[in-house]
C-alpha cells in the first residue's frame, strides 16, 4: 500500500513538473502568481539573498516580454544598463590573461556553501568555447575562439569587451549572459583579466 501511495505521489509530481512550465508559458498567466511561486521557493534562502529575488526594472521588462522586448523597450534597457557600467579609472582595459583564464574556467562562488574568502569565477566556459583545445564547454553563448585575433586586437573592441562582461545587457537587452560586473560578482581587475584572455595574442583564445 505504501509503495502504491508513493508511486501515486511520484506520478502526481511528474504531472505537476511537466504541466507547470506549460502554464508559465501561457500568455494568460497572472504575473503575481508567478511572483508568489518564485519568492515562495526561495523563502528559506539566507537573508543576504532575499534582495536577489526582487527583480529590477530590466529584469521585469525582460520577463514581461519573454526576453524579446520590442524596439523601444530594448532601447530603454540598453540605455539604462549602459549607465551603470563603471569604466576603469586608469583607462586600462587589459589585465593578466593567465589570471583571466583561471577566472573563466572557474564556476566557484555565489552558492551559500562557498567560502566568501576564495576568489569567485566567471563560469565563462559553462556557456562559451574559449580555446580550440578545450574538450568540454557550454554552447549557450557563441564560441569566443580567436576573439581578439578576429577583431585585429582593436582598442574599441577591447573596450567593448569590458562593457560586455561588466553588463551584457548594455549591449544585448535581455541577454542570457549574467551582468557580472553590475551584480558585483566580478570586480574590475577580474574583468580586465578576462578582457586580456580575449585580447592577448599569447592567450589560448587566440592560439
Ligand atoms: C549563462 C551563460 C553565459 C555565461 C556564464 C557567460 N556568457 Fe558570455 N554570452 C552568453 C550569451 C547567450 C551571449 C550571446 C548574447 C549576447 O551577446 O549577450 C554571450 C555573449 C558574449 C560575448 C559577445 C560575443 C560576440 O559575439 O561579440 C562575449 C565577449 C562574452 N559573452 C564573454 C563572456 C565572458 C568573458 C564570460 C565569463 C566572465 C561569459 N561571457 C559568461 C552567455 C553567457
């Protein structure tokens, strides 16, 4: 009997798991219902995380338009996001590609079990190919192989890469790439090191 109840519960769970996303994608779903479900799921998250559950204006607009904002909304998003990019005070965008490589290959940080004293990673490899030799990488983002080489190591592209990593949505509204500088996940030096990874001719990206 117990097994029967368990399998019935499992079946119900499976049905719920498969039908819920379908509901969420229907145009008629009330955003307040989604909001309540999401905040409910994170109800026991540490206090410092609670603010992450609250969407900012850009996130709200992207949710509302299902990541396909109309032109005027897209323009407003990139204008707003561009404003919060803090460019390096020393005007230098290139750091150390070797540190950049470590940051790009690390997904450490941001979990409540992570040691806050250890350096966090950018998790770039989870979405991008970064070198021809890499065996395993994610493909949600485009391959970044030969990124600097293709762009002839031009200064304006170096600066654009800094802005991209700092706040992907300043360049591509509702991008699936996290706003790594804006969210303070990565600091200025780490972003410079990542720009060097993309633009140093000696970096594995350009080999
Ligand atoms: C969750 C997935 C994800 C992660 C993690 C991620 N990206 Fe991206 N990235 C994307 C997607 C998707 C795009 C394409 C859309 C866009 O341009 O925003 C992109 C675009 C880019 C571009 C522009 C590519 C072009 O064609 O000019 C650069 C540069 C880039 N990412 C660098 C990085 C770096 C460096 C990191 C690590 C700090 C990183 N990304 C982490 C998903 C990701």
